[in-house]
């Protein structure tokens, strides 16, 4: 596939023009980043956005890998002297890696097979004769091929050898493989059974002990759950095309093989032997091969969906509303060891810290309140961020009571903060460098406070996988997951922009064009020379060359610097355009910025030229109207209900406020302040039909929910966002569904049982699946 063909294929897949693909590929190959291209090279690519560019980049990677593999295969077959014009044509037109490998299969160097040994023993003519003329009697033809040197001493040995030759030939037929693969994908059932003797050890997988489902319909979360069960030796997985309980009946695939190779049953002398060849081809050579491949594809598709969901949730979390530059106390709750306290000033600097004992078993309320009140008064604290881990509700109640009892504290707001990953950060080398004199536990409180002030700036310090918004994240391809999540972080950081004079090295590392070395060099230069007065001074930073400056400058902000444009998203390369507009209207740049009425009157076409196109000028005008605007929403927080601190406190039909912590394909998880997220199934997200939960909610949203079902032993909470739903009615529906299922017998897979793999999230997944089945 030529470069032109790759471009055309990507264009067709993404629904864009080939010229757009070629332009984007050229920029990517030159080292330009996706955020830079999508923001500052719209003219070049025809305004491709970051999502399209990410897809383009991923497909480009795949197709180039396929081209490399194609060249290797062509070279290998050519060196064997077997590269015919027809085969070369087929290899050159193969459009997937799978098709390439199918075509290569007969020529792939491999250990000596039974078929090859039979060919060496001179049995290929026997196989050819019986296939070409089924009227021949195999038993009568075989003796002519006895060969003592190769241990072919009887008819059985000769016919077995001939059988192996045909089996391997059929199993390496690329067109037959493609037919069978398509059929299996459309018609096969995934049949899952518990491994004998593993019932008790694998109780968490009991939803899948007797489970059958169409391969093409298996959703990501179920596929990953079943595959985890298999990896742990609890479940077996097979693909069947008939009755899962009838292991003896012939598969439709056997008839497809026979039809493809021209074998028919007409009662001729060799027909029975040829039928056995077909049966063996399927059951010995092809079934396991295709089963492995298709289950592998199922895993890949499930992983792709899980990675997409993880990326979407991570994006929502990173782009959550910042509380802003407010003095904040961070509380890292604990019971026996107390609650760690850190005070952070408006710029995120630690100015005080302590440990209080306001939770069981100490319950030193008065002493703890005195410490907090003194800190609030001394530092002018406006916010109190409380981590949502162990002891959080006790800590939240203590802080709430303290604020209520002290009129002078009414202006202080308390906010529950998702602390996922805070402990990972506090024990990291980065945290040790940042706070060498602070205890690990205090660092956690610092992280909790900072992620309330600016979630993006703090969360970039934590490995994305530790933030806790993925499903089955440890089961998916780790390199692909990391690549995807890194792209999400990069896009989020650059969409918001970074304050060059306050950003940490980890945050700067995520800026377009920068890496860890350049980020550390920027911080070192800043420490030595003070705040950057302008973007152009970046060029003095060690090893930061013209290319890095071009890629990074537009995403770095300098507040109150020498040039007011340095605080905006206008790229330095476009400053002359702004100056031209200002000159045209007899204004200086400073007064031009924010002058909405004047800017709305500017005709972008009047200021575009060969270097700066009209699209870019329009972006510049839009940016000048609201310079450095933050795309993140306004800061809000949820109020958890007093007295509802444990799952045992929940009652049916109770209406609560909560925070969306995670969104999956089947619904959304909500933190309602009881140390166990509840699940709103997709069918309960809205009165209207919902195709994708993210159309309704995203991580970080504050929502009102009604309690539908509480299962304390299994820690499952069913919620609804439809206030018209009634818990008793839903319970009656579930009961009726169970009765109907019992009447149907065991033909349907069991869906209600102990919590499956993956802890609380997977438990909720199982519950969601059960509810979904009952609603059908």
C-alpha cells in the first residue's frame, strides 16, 4: 500500500479529504503535536480537531505497521522462490493484518508438520488422487505408496499421511479462513462454563458459571470479566455454532469447508474418507485456531472500549471545575492515626500543617476544632477539602458541626474531594522532591487541597491509571492504555493552557512540544532568574530550541507580563496580525483586548494573507474577546445528606445529592457519601431513551438520585435519576422477572449471584446486567 493509498484509506474511514490527511501526516512526521496542529494549523489541515487527529494518528500507526509487515512477507516468499504474480497481487491488495497473515500462512517458516513429513514420504500423489477422484477406493490405492524408509508400512499409515496433507492445505487456504471467520463472528456463541471443582473458589464469577451469548453482542465489561475468570482458572471459554450442550453434532463450518474444497457426499468409495478429512480439518486444525483468534479479537475490542471509557472519564475529571486561587485546608481523613491537615495558600504553597483527632476512637472534638479555627483565622481559609476515603463522613460531620456552631466560619465552605491516587502521589519520588521535609501522610492532605483548587494541575502528577476512573484497567493492553491516557492528558492540559510562572514540572511536561527535560530546565531557569517577563524569554532556557518554542509558546500563559498577548492563547507568530488590527482601529493592543463590540466589527478577511488564513484570524479575534478563557465549567460541589454516612443508612426512595465518579457503557456510578458508589443503570438515567450515558452525565457532575435497591451484604446500591421511579414497584418487577426466569428453566444464563471479579465496580456491573436482562 503506497503512501497515497494510506492517505486515501484514512480519509475514507474518517470521512475527510485526502489532502487533509496528507497535510496532517506531514505535520506529525515533522514532530508537530496534535494540540498544536488542531489549534494553530487549521488552515493547513482544513480544521481537523484533536479527536480526528488522534484517530488519524492511531490509524496511521496501524497502517504503517501493516506496510512494514507486508514488505517482510513479500521478501520472505520471494526468497523462497514462490512469489507468483497472483500471490503478489493478493498480498499487495490485502487490507488488514489478518488477511496478510492468512495469505502468508502456507509459506511461513515453521517446524516440520505431519503434513510435511507425509509429503517427504511421497504421499502427496495419494492425497491428490483421492481428492480429484472420489470414486477411487482409498484402501486399494494406499498400498502403492507404502514406504519402509519412511515407516509407511500399511494402509492406515498411508491414508493418515494423505489426510494430514489435505488438512494442512485446507487449513492454510486464505479465502476459506476468511469465510469461516466471517461466519463464526456472526453466528458463533460464546459458551462459558465453570471449571470443575472451582465453584467455591470462583464464587465472584458465578454470573458466568453457565453463560451463553452471541459473540457479536458481548459488551466490553462482560468480555473482560469472562476473560479474567479464564485467566484465573475459574472459567472455560469456547465458541460454538450449534447447541452448547451437544458436543457431538457436526458444525455448520464442516459443511462450509466441504463446499469450499469441492467435497460432496454421493456414496462414492472415497467420500467417507474425505468427510473424515473435513471433520479433522475443522476440529483439529481450524476450530482452535479461529477460536483463539476470535476470542483474541473480542479481547481487543473489549479493551478498546474500556480504554475509550477510561479516557472519556479521565478527560471529565481533568477538566472538572477548579475552585480557583483560594486559601484551602486539605483534610486527609483517618481513624486510629487521626486526620492529616495541610493549609495551602492561593498559589498552592504549603503554609501550615498538623494532625487532629476528630474521628473514632479518639473523638477529640474540642481540641481538633481549636486547631482548625486557629488555622482558618491565621491564614484566611475559604475552603476545606475533605478526602473521601476511610473516615471521610466522620470528618465531614465534624467539620460541618464546627462551621454551624461558629458564626464567624459561615463563609468557609467544606467540599468532599475524590482522593483517588493521593496516596500514590504522596509516596512518589516527585512528592518527595517537592516536599522533602513533609511526612508522606501530610503530602496526601496537600494533594487533596490542591486538587480542589485546580484538579488538572494536581492530577497530572499522578499516573492516570491510579486516578480510579477506569474499568478492568489492569486487564487491558498496558502500552496502548498508557498511550491513550497520555493523549487525553496532553489534550486537556493544552486546551486549558498553563501559567508559565506557577506551573510545576509535571504540568509543564504535558505542554505541547515540551518533555521532562525541558520542563525541569524551565523550572530551574525560573528558580534562578525569577518569573518569566515574556514568552520570548523561553528561548533562553537550555535546550529549548525553535521547534519546541513553536509547539509550546501558544499554550503557555504569562500573567501581567511585558506583552498582554502573552496571557492569551494567541500564538507569538500571530502577534503581527493583532498589531495590524489595533493599528487599523487606532488603538493599542492592551485596549483592543476585551473590546467585544469593536472586535465583532472586524472582518477577518481584511487581515488574512498568504501566511495567516481567515480561519486563524477568526480564532485570534475570538481569543481577544475573552483572552485566556478557561474551558472548564463553573465550580460547584455536592452536599451529602446529614445522617447518611453508611450503606446501612440508605432507605428505598430516599433522594440524595451525589457526584458522578465514573461513567461506563451500562450506566454511571455515583458517590452519595456512604463509602460505596451506587449505580444508575443506563435505563434509569433519564425519562428519555439514552444510547450513551455520556450524553446525559459525565464524571464530576453533581446529580440528584433516588435509592432503588440496597444490598448490604454484597455492597450494591441501585439508584435512579428518574424521580418518578418507585423502589417498591421496581422490586415487584424484579421479583416477577425472577419468577418468569424460574419458569423458563435453566435455558437462560444465571445473572444474579455473588459479586464478580473486579470488586465493587464489577459487582455493580453484574447488577446492571441483571437489571438490563429483567427490563427486556
